[in-house]
C-alpha cells in the first residue's frame, strides 16, 4: 500500500506535485552545493571544462532516463498494465525492461570506454590535445554511471506509478551527498597539494597535473553517487512486492509498447540535451571557461525546472495515463490544463527573478575560492538569457509525456528535431554573425525550448479538439494574468535591487546575501499579492493546498 506521505490514486495533481517538489527541493539544494564545491576548488577552468564534456554523455542519459523518455514510456505502460492486469503483470514487465536495458547498456558502457577520445573530439571540436585527453580519461571513469542511473530510473518509475513520490525524488539527494563526500575525499588523496592550497593558484604552474588529478577524484565521486542513487530505492521497492527475476519476455505486449513509445520519445525528449551538446561544440571554439560559465548558469536554471517542472510531470503522468485507460477524456483535459497552469504559475516568476537578480544570486552561490567576480558577470549574463526559456523547459516536461500517454511519441520527436536544427542555426547566427559569444548560445537554447512547447501545444489542441482538448481560452487567460503578476514582481525586485546598489552595498558574497535575503521574500510577497488580486485559479489551488497541510500539522 502507498506510504503515508504518498497520495492516493484519486488525489489531485497539485498534492502529488507538492510531495514530489518537496523531495526534489532537497536534492536540488544539494545539487547546488555540489556545484559550489566545483566552483570553490576549480572555478571556471580547463579542468572543469573537461569534466563537463566528459559527463555530457552519462548526464544526457540521466536526464533522458530519469526525467524523460524511459520514465515517461515505462510509467505510462506500467501504470496501464497494473490497472488492467494487476501488480504481478506489472512486475513481470518491469523485469523484462530492466534486464533488457542492463544488457544493452553494458555494451554502451564498454563502447564508451573504448571510444572515449573520438567521442570527446566529436563533441568538443575546439579542445587542444591535452584537454581532449583529460576529458577522455574522465569519460572512461564515469561511463558506468549510465547503467546505474538507468536502473535507478526504472525503480523511480515503478514507485511513482504506485504513488510513492517522496523517496524516488529524493534518490538524487543521495547521489549528490555521495558524489561530494567521495569526490572530495578521493581528490584529497590524489592531489593533496592542490586541494590544500586553495588560495594559492600560483603554486600550480601549467604542467603540474595536480588540478587534473583532483578532477579525477571528483569523477570517481560521481560514479559512486550514481550507484547509491539506484541502491537506496531498492528496499522500498521490495516492500511493494517487487522481486527481481532473470526474465526476458520480448513478446510481452507491454514490453513492445514501451519500445514503441520509447524510441521516438528518446529523440523527442532529447532536444534540450542535444542542444547542450551543440552549445558545447560552439563553446569549445570560444576558448577556456565558456563551457563552465554555461554550465553554472544552466544549473541554476535547472533548480526551478527540477523542483517544479519535473515534480508536476511526476505527479501528472500516472494520472493522465489512468484517465486514458478509463476513457475519461474530460479528466485528461482537466489534469493537463491544471498541470500546465501550475507549472507556469511557478516558473514564470522564477524566470523573471533569475533574470533580474541573477548577479547577486551567483555571487552568493558561486563566488568563492577560485570562482572570481569576472566569472560571476559572465555566468550572470548567460543565466539572464537562459531564464526566459525556463517556462518552456518546464512545460516540455509535461507536454511531451502527455503525447506519450496518448501513445504518440513521434510528434514530439519530429518537433524536437526541428528545434535542434533551429538551435544550431541560431547558434551560428548569434556567435559568428552577431558576436554574442556564450550568451548567444544560452539565448538560442531558451528560444528554441519555447518554440518547441508552443508548437506541441498547438498540435495537441488540434488533435484532441473533439475529445480532450486543452481548454485554450481559460488557459490563455490564466497565462496572461500570471504574466502580469510576474512582471509586477520583476519591477519591484529590480527597483529594490537598484535601491540597494545606490545605498552603497559593496560587491562580494556578504552583500549578495543581504540583497538576496531582502529582495527574494519581498518579490515573492508582491507576486502572491498580485496573484490573489487577479484571481489566478492555480494560485488559489496551491494556496489552499499549503493551508490545509499546515492546519493538518498543527492539529
């Protein structure tokens, strides 16, 4: 039976999303701590560029598997199988998928280890020979991460489909803790002279190899974190009745359904990550540091995506699948509309806040150790460009799985392929034509994420016009009101920020802390007040949920 903290099958998406969001929040906070560790010890550097390039492939598969195609395709089919044929049939399907995936990924891991250097050369064409060799070595260390994270994604999908949200979404917390502790410990063992001389960069002239050895330690920590992320979910999964079996029933209709959905969905859900690959290639041509700046800014933007977008997707996907399995088209329409409204309610103000207050946030989070103020300014510029794609990124987490729940993975695939081509064209225009540098790369990615989700929404409405169509008129009205509230909030935040600057606050993390502590709560209060005045339905639902949970705790 579901855990006490898990919603019942009849609960609303908002409640399930709230549980998932709380669980994801801790993970994302620790994810920022992990990025802070990299900023403090490595800053924006050749070594961190190499690490990020090496981690591109396993991280791409992590995003696709844990938060994308595998999760959406498997959860959709697993939920329908359990609803139609019972829990045992669902577990048989899970074993076939898990064993097939493990066999496939073992070959992928071995191929990645063997062909690491040519892969790095393909995704970072601007790296010199030394930097390429460094990235290839780190790739070889981290390739098994793919297998661990795929099995963790399956476990998460099985638990989510059975209305367990807190633990699966907290699993990445264990990844972050393990990768930090094991990574730093190994780095100190491999390069003690580098790790203990944090404030003396001059002690490491070019060619010492100490920074590269320290980064090797962080790669080992990343691998260990992936293993723990999988293993931590297994005890709870066993309590649901699941037992692993060496089963490979490739004739199982459920398994074939997963394959049919997952193939196109992999391409469809990969648009953002493929664009990151494309950006890396362009950024590698801009010298050292741009890859690091783009990553630090993208990580900050992923914080609200993970807390809000992924959490809402996690709660809405099983509900959408159940509605369709029961032939409840009005329920599908209501769930999808409410999910999108809730996502925009949370991510539009987050986007405005990151754009307006990006510099003090980055100073507070990253500007320590070897991450200097010039890095802050460059990262803040990229964050401002990325931020305006935030609502699109979050909405994609909901709209793409909605197509999959309709057994249509090809439409998101075609739209995403178009977005990838558009992103590459915009990159070339912004970087080489207009000279925007790394900021142009971020702007192109944000623009194409927005175009991607708008096109999908138009197609979805036309396809479902006679059955479960999105309530476009109501949705457009709510989006307009949310946009007005976010704009008022942004104006208040900008005015407050300029006022504090005129008051003479100095640069640095202490001043940034004061600015963030004063301005963020004020901006949230302004946004809440305007939402209340405008009568935004999603805000009223979220506020009612929070109020009811507080009353329950007090009782």
